[in-house]
C-alpha cells in the first residue's frame, strides 16, 4: 500500500536522488522508500543494542579521562 505525499527537499538532495534513481533504473519513490526503510531499520538495530547494554555500568568522560591519565595512557 502506498500513499501520495508531498515532501520538500533541498535542491541538491533532489538532484542527487533523481540521478541515483536514473543510475539504478528505479523510481524516485522506490528509492526514497528504500532509503527511509533502511534508515528506520538501522535505528531499530541501534535501539536493540542500547537495550542489550542498559545493565552495563557506565563511566563519565571525566572519570575515564582521569583513569587514562593515572595509567599514563594519555
């Protein structure tokens, strides 16, 4: 199922999208759907990784920097 919509793109992005569509022999709509699906899938993958690591202990930037300095690694 698809729905027609209007999207405002920067001129250069639209030109790039059209060129890519021609090079890959696909429509702009199909290409845009693929790009968006891939981006959302990647976001989902990232969220799964975050969730799997939520029980890990965390350390602040300052603490880690101090640890590296105390071990003469910086």
